[in-house]
C-alpha cells in the first residue's frame, strides 16, 4: 500500500513580470489612453471623470480584444413584454478571457424597433462589461458607476484628461453653486439616457446662461423620440433652432 503524500500548502500567487516590466507596461497603457481617448470619452460624476463605453471600444480595438456571445436567453411574459439576457466572452491575444452579462427589458422604454433594439441593447451592455473587466486597469466605467449626488464642496468643476484634444471651443467653466448644479443635472441627464438603453455619446450636455442644454452632436433620426421620452421626466423642452435645435432644462427642473 502506497503511503499517502502529505498535503502541501498552496504556493503564493506570483506576478507574471518583474516590477520594472510591470511599471513599463503600465506606463505604455496610460500613454495609449492619453493618446486615443478624448474629452467625449469621459463622463463627470461626483466631481471626477470616468471613461464611457466609447473609451472601452477604442481600447478594445488597440488591444486586439475579440468577443463572442456564449449565452443568450429570452424570457417572455403573459402581457407581451419580454427581456433578453446575454453573456459575452471577451478574449485577449494572450489567451486571457473575461465575461460580461447584459440584460434589457422591453418595458424600459418605447423602443422604435422593439424586437431588434431590446436584443441589441442587452448585447451592448454585456460587451461593455466584458471589455471593461479585461482592460479597464481597475477603472470603473461611467455606465456601471452608481454615484452618490455630490455636494457643492465635493463637486468642483474639473477638466478631464486631454480636455483640449480635438476641441476648438472648450466647455464654459462655472463656479460655486452653479458648478454643483451643472454636475448634478448633467449626471441626471446621462443617467436617464442610460436607463432608457440609449447611447449618451451623441449628446453634448452643458450649462449655458442659466439653462442646462442637451445638444445633439449629430442627426438622431428615428431615435430622436426615444431620447425625448428619456429626457421629458427631467423637464426637458425641445427648442427648435434649425441645425442648433436642442433640449433645454431650467434650474430646479432636473431631478437626479
């Protein structure tokens, strides 16, 4: 009878590279973000700036991240509504894998093309999370962050990374109580758009002459009404100004 071997204690987890290599690779990662991410790729929350989905898409391209759907499930209800649950796997060239889960419900908003849009939104959410877990470097994405409402002291106006890259008209700076209102209201707008399953990237949100402006940066086409439905509860009113048409929210009307 063979004598049982004594159980060996687990070995400590060791780094894959030396401290010098780690420092150099992290520097390269930070330099890549500095070069490819612009002001529109960040969202201010609680006085700090967090990368949005557009930032993770760019990073995924330059890191060679591929993705695929590994699970998908549709749940139908008696009232005709339904939801999709999708799991996406992201894979890096070195073989590392991460997964993200995305869920979208047909009752979230009035989708223009409900059968397509609910599925596509769930897929987008799952993909965002998988990419974020893979290469975010420990940074929380703006879409995943549930930030507390900042006080005026906690929410000074800041300048995000690369604030001047690609911009000929820097955003107006506001101060004190107006600055706090700007950030709180802007956060409410972006959160409302996200909750509706819409992409906030086409929206420029800024404080102008005592009014919070939500200005489309491109023609929204068929999804304009979906944005309107998402912004209406915040007191937004559509102001027709030709190519400069925009939504306006007066102080005190936007609710976080």
